[in-house]
């Protein structure tokens, strides 16, 4: 496979992963709203028809694997092609972000695996699987509660839909799961470090994506570099705000459970 093809794969999969990161961040920020928002959002994702959730997960997994393989292939190719005597000059000219891409990428990958085991499969703390809650709803002023989220799950769950005076069916309490998970300074600290590295990774990677696709020239390069930095900062602030809010007590679980494995 040519270098150009590898760079195109890096760019294409990078676009997918950046889009996912921004979408995932937007979904997570619902933690700052009524608990129903994040709980209904999670329920909606888990109940997507035709196995769409697993199709998306499979696509993301393929994108991650392809991104890593292309990156490793390019690093090995560059090492083979570049004489050792140019290494010092190259490091002086390269930015900090570009010089640490491989290391930040590896640490972010380790974090992703931990994050999946922590919140998605709940292997690190199996007690998370027991967290269930009825959707609380918001007083409509008409004698019963109803949902004011974008997702409308509260009003559609069978029991509440048939009888508005009854509570909505139980759903997984994602709000409490996340709030409990980030009560641990160790978990939150690892999360903040990983988000900082992800932001550094993006500050170089987003601009490089456009170059690989042939869309970056002398005029657009400084603009795209600024866009990459902005995306990196937004991602860091968006993701990091949640563990910080949990540690500060601004976000508190509605159901408190013990931490697991010293975390």
C-alpha cells in the first residue's frame, strides 16, 4: 500500500473518530441537565432498531483499528526512509503535538479500553449494572409529569404511556453510574490526563487530516491549524467538565454505590 493510501486512511478514519468524539461529548454534557436527559438518551441508544447501535460500534472499532494500523505503518515507513542524522533537525522543527502523536495515541487507546470496561461493559464495577431508576419527569402543570427532553422516552414507555398518573418504567440509571464513577479521584485524574492528551492529539491531527486529503494550502494552513486547536480545547473542556463537576459535588448521584478495586 502506498504512503498516500495510508495517509488517506488516517485522514478518513480520523474524520470519523473526531465526529464521534464531538457527538459523544455532546451526549455526555446532558449530565448537567435533569437526570432524565442522560437516562433517556442512553435508553434511546440501547433500543435503536435493527441493531444500529452494534453496527455503529462495529464501524467505530474498524475505524480505530484502521487508524492505528495506518499510523504504525507510516511511522515504520518514515523511520526506514529518513536517515538518522536528520533526527535532531526534524525534532527541532516539529511541534510538540506532532512529536508526541504516537505516545498520546497509545495512552488514549489505553484510556478508551478502560473507559469501555468501566462504563459500557461495567466489568470494573459490576454494581453499575444494578443501577435502575424510574424516569422522574417534569411537572407539566396539568396534574401529571411528562418528559421535556429531546428524546421523549418518558412519555412513550408502556406503563406511563397507558396511565400518565403512574411512574415511567425503570431504565438504567446512567446519571448515577457516571456520577459514582467520577467520585473517584483516581478515575477522574486518569480521565483528565487522557482528555488532555486527546486534545493535544487532535490539535495536530485535525489539521493533518486536511493535508492528507489535499485540502490544506498556504492560505488555509493557518486557519486549519487554529481550527484544530479550537476543536482540541473544546473537546478537553467539554469532556473534562463532567469529572470536575462530580469531584466538586456539583453533580451528585441519585443512588450512591461503593467504589470498586480502590478506584
